C-alpha cells in the first residue's frame, strides 16, 4: 500500500497539540471556498539539518538547499455533494530570501486512516516529501483530501472530483498563509502525486489549465504510478492478467467499493458484494479510524476470497452504476495538457500496474499532447514513489 508504519500514539498527541495550538485566522468570509481557518506551526527545519543525510527519509535529497517552515492548516472547501465543509493539509515554505515562490502541489497516495496523512503523522512518506519540496525552494502544498486529517466524514476514496476541489481550495488557502508570512505564491503551479495521488494530480492539472482559479495556472505535470484506468488496466491486471497482487487488490477493491457505494449506490446490503464474514466487517474497517496494518490483518487475501462470484462477474463486465463509477473517475487523462507532462511508472509495480500509465499516455497523445512515460525500471510500487518524487522535482526545475 502507500503508507509507512504509523505510530497511533504520536498521531493522538499531535492532534491534541494542534487543537490547543491552532491559531484562528480572520477572514472576510469563512464560508468562502479556500478560506483559511487555522494555522499550526508543525516544524522548523534549519538549513544545517536539511543538508544532513537521512533528513528526508529514503528520498534522494540532492535538491535540498534551504531550511523549511512547515504548517498544518485547515480551510473551507466543499464535500462530494457540493456542501460547505472543511479540510486540512500541510504547507511548507523554504527559509530563503525570495519573496515570490513557485508552488508544487503534491497529491498523496492511498490512506485508509485519517491519522496517516502528512498534516498529522510525520512517519509517512508524504511528510518528508513535502519538506523536501520546500527545501528545494518551492512552496509545497500537500492536501489531505476530504475526510482525512482533520476533515470530517468519510474519505471519498478515488473520487477525482472531490480530490480536485479539496486541492484547489488548499492552494487558495496556502496563498493566504504565504501572504501572512510576507511571501507571495507565483501563479504557476507544478503538480505531482503518487499512486492515488497520480490520479488526483492529473485531475488537478486539468482544472488548473481549464481556469478553475484565475490566479493559478498549470506549470508542469509529473504524476507517479497513478491508477488512471481502473476499468481497462487495473481490474484486468488484478482479475485476469496476474499483474496486481491479490492481497493488495483485495484491499483496494474493498476500499474502492465501499467508497463508491456512498457516492453511486452500488449495493443495498454488503452481502450482495462481500462474502461472509467480510460482509459484516468491511464497511467498518474503512471508517477512517483503522490504520492499514489493522485492516490488512482483518482483510481477505484475494478478490476471490473477498467478493461473491456474482460481483466478481460484474467487475469483469461492469454495467450500470458500477460502470458509471469507474468511467466518471477514469477520465483524468482525457484532455490535452499545454504544458510538459511526464508519467513515472515501474515494471514491478504489483499495486498499480504500469499499464495505467501507458493507457494514460495513449489518451493524452490521442488528443495531441506530448506525454512521456518514464520507466523507472524494476521497482515495486513504493520504490517507484521513492525514486519518482525527486526525479519529478528535478524535472520541474528544468521545465519551469
């Protein structure tokens, strides 16, 4: 999956601390999308520490140059049904003498627990990613999405529309935070993301290019190992081609089906989809309060063990609401970027098959875009993220 081990006690301490230390932010209208609600300083990283080996975990940190100030923010956005809600995320700014900063939006991968995001938990890959981006001289903006971090409700997993609105609104909130720090964010935004965040990055890029915010524009796009094509790449890779690990596939399917049921009404009763005993347990496992280690211990080891025969057949030949749920979120590559695009992927990824990136490239090129797939070689899913993020960051420095 896309998380490192989580320390629940640390997460609880951090949450208590931010509730005590959160600084309310005055706003002309706190109901406006992107309005900044609160700011919590999370970490100040000195230049000396930024240059020490291991500061950014397993990431290649040759781009690290500056100290960093990191902040947890909460802000206004809308939920998957268009109603006003709140979300959170991590913003990191470089400690340099530049008043105007270019921005990198980083979209994180699959998180089942609301505590496993960078704004709350430092022991995820996403936290050092965000700090590394800032240390390289960018304003780093890492949204938690809906229902994760401090966001209320369930996370609408793999719903590209809400990933996009939460990310856009966080970019707006980050602009306000930067102004409070006497900094200004350049209108140009570079976008990257890993795993689920690859899909989110493609969708955010399309929205930025389409003028979703008049103060923002897309500068470059470099998603990593994204599930861009559930219908034609990920599901066949899991169910028939043997390209996706059965254990990982069962986890992703359980999460995706329960999430999509809340948005598209795929079933009335879990027993229509899940075999016993999982029909009694799966929905509760994905309530945002269970981390992935707990979920995996309680989860089926394959789709065949998890799902009824009837639902396996439906997944192989989707129709109705099931097909709608797939295609509504499989269109993130159905546009023509006017900026440079790189898709990073790896041969030995058995979580998100490389076919996703090849299909995305084909869709982009069919619309006239010059999209390149960068094959990271014989790396697994996590390896592709660890290798791809510094490469994307280095590439942004050359194309921007």
